[in-house]
């Protein structure tokens, strides 16, 4: 059986196509009445599903024309309508064979299409009441599986869009702060490598990944004269700079996919193991583990890359300082992970050098 689906909503068409194709209904698509006429001329459908509200000619008017034309009057038409669309009376006046109001279950619409197909062929396209209940359950389970696969695919696309947006924002912020577009991506990779040892659960947590990347988003509220000052900051400037952690948490607090570890990294990545950090003066295990991991990664990159106020130092000098600060500025377990994974961390550094 061939079905022509006419609707200008791309997502709805994808959802319905998945539902129908799983039971071997061939689906053709059109976005409006003009495109639907071309599809009908190419190959006559057995059933049409037609949205009432479309750009150009409405579904009601198009249905009325189809039913008035002897060449197309025999095509069964199901009209779809939202709360502000057509009514059952208008549907009857247009000559539609069925009327389904949005929102609806895709399986509900499938049942309507099957009923119309049964009228065409003398028997239902798929046996309904007479079908073995277990077989019916299997068919509907298969329908739902495909719907879930589609939904999962859309979720992956959305996550990829989030990731690209976050990366673009991080690059823009780094250009404003340090003049380089590599710091956020590099320090994110350092943090993920360290987390593989001390907190593997963070590696698969998208919120932590985004937090590592946008840790300094609060600097968007810090003046460039302070961010890029070539010399030491005054006490007032230092206090202003330190507000970026709280500002960042406020900026991202309403974004669902940052909640949890992402916000913890943004707020607490300047806390210290000995309690001497900011903004909350947390110490020891009070500091979120994700922030303890990131603190080592951030310091490593800060010491081995150019900054407005100094040139990059050597890897060896950075390593010695981080190791020397274990148990004071840094969690000793994270520093141990740093020493364990140092070859992999150096490989990440070289990878970015080559990319540049």
C-alpha cells in the first residue's frame, strides 16, 4: 500500500513515516498542496493523510478539490487538524473519509489508515480484532521500538548541536580572555584524561564535559582591561576577577544540560584542597571531585601556555610545581593520577601544537 503524507512539519512527517514503514506501508511525502499534486500525478496513492493548516492552499480546500475531481475522488483522505484548525463539520463538508485531531498517537492514525485500506482491498491491511493477541503485541512493540530509535536519533542530533554551540562559545571566550582559541579544548581533554583514573563516571557525564569546556564563561562579565592586563592585578581587580566563578554559575544555572557536575566545575574550579581558594573557601572533600580534577588540568595548561602577562613555562617546571602542591593546593589523589597519565597528557599537548 502506498500512502501520501502531506504536512509542512518535518518532525511530524519523520515520526509518521517511521510508524507506517514498520508495517510495510510505502510512504511518499509533500509539504503543501502544490507538491502533493505533483506526487499524485507521478503515482496515485492508495490513502492520503492531509494536514488542515498548510502554507498556501488549506487542507480543507485541497480535499474538496480532490473529491470534486473524478480522477482523484476515490482516494481516501484523512484530515489532521490542531485546536485552531478545521472541525468535524468542515471535514465532512470537504468530503474527507476520516478526521483526526492533534495531538494524536501515531498508532491511532495507523489504525485509521488501516481501516481505510481495508475498505479499498476488502480486508484490513493488517488483521485487527481477529489477530492473535500476542502477535498484535509484538507488532505494536516493533512500532514503538522504531519510534524510540527515531527519538534517540533526534536526541543525538540535539546533543551534537549543544556540543558545537558550547565549543563555539568557549572559543569566543578564550579569544577575549587569553587571545588563544585552544585553551578550553586542551584543558577539557586534560581533565577527561585525569578523570579516567580518579572519577571514571565523569568521562561519560555530558554536564561535566560541558563544564570543563565552559569553566570560565563568567569572564564574559569581566572588563577586557582586567582580563588582558599585562601586569599584576590590583586588589580590587583581583576581587573583580574572582567573581567570574559565581557569574558563570548564574549564566549557566538555567541551562538543563549543565546542571550537576557542569555547574560544580564552573563555580568551584578555583577552590583549593587546603581551603584557601574561592568563592566559598571549601577544603578537602568539600570541593567537588570534578572541580578538584579540573584544578590540576587548568593549572597545567596555564603554566605551559602563553598568557598576556607572561610567556609559557616548560612542561617540566609545571610538573614539578603541581607535584609539589599535592595535599595543599591540589588533591593528592588527582596529582597521583597526573603522574600516572603524564605521557597521555603530553600527547594531548603535542596534538594541539600540531593542530595549530
